[in-house]
């Protein structure tokens, strides 16, 4: 059993699009997977979304506090990457296109997502709504 966290748009859930911004996404969808099947879905509002600074670090802590061992991201800054690595959370890169949480989870289950260890954008990229 593993819990996968995905930054999501709107109210979150399997049918929402993933949000490319990790620290400033509106919500995280947590998907519990067992035997390559979705067993449970939980949505948590991202309390870091409006912070002046440190949103990625706080979002990483939210991921850890909710028991996720894996996160699938679009863009990830250096502080968030360092925080996720310190928490020993595996990081996977989502495709750079509009995709739902359900679709990206299925790609993970099919071993179609590359794992990454480091940031893929510069610090503070998400602050401008990119």
C-alpha cells in the first residue's frame, strides 16, 4: 500500500486537472493504492497557497503529514525538492500537458513517469501564477 499525493486544481479529486505549481496549488489529492488499484481518495486544501514565502516547504510538510510516500508534480522549486527529499518522499514528474489526477495516477501505475530528485524550476517560480 502506498499513498500518492498530486497537486490538484479546484476542489481536488480524481477528475480534477493536476496543478503544475506544487507549493501554490489549491489542493492536494491523496490516492491510496494497493495492488495497482485505487482504494481510497482524500482531498486536502493547501494551507500554503497564499503564503508570502516558503509555500513549497509548507506544502512538502503537508504531504508528509498526510502519510504520502510519493508525490507526482509538474514544477518543483529547490526548497520544496529539498524538503521532500529530507522527508524521503519519492518524486515523479507528470507530463507537461493538461491531465487529470486519475490519468496521472494510471501513468504512475503503468511505470510511465520518470522519477526525479531535484528541482526542475528556479526558486519562486510559482509566485507569479505560472
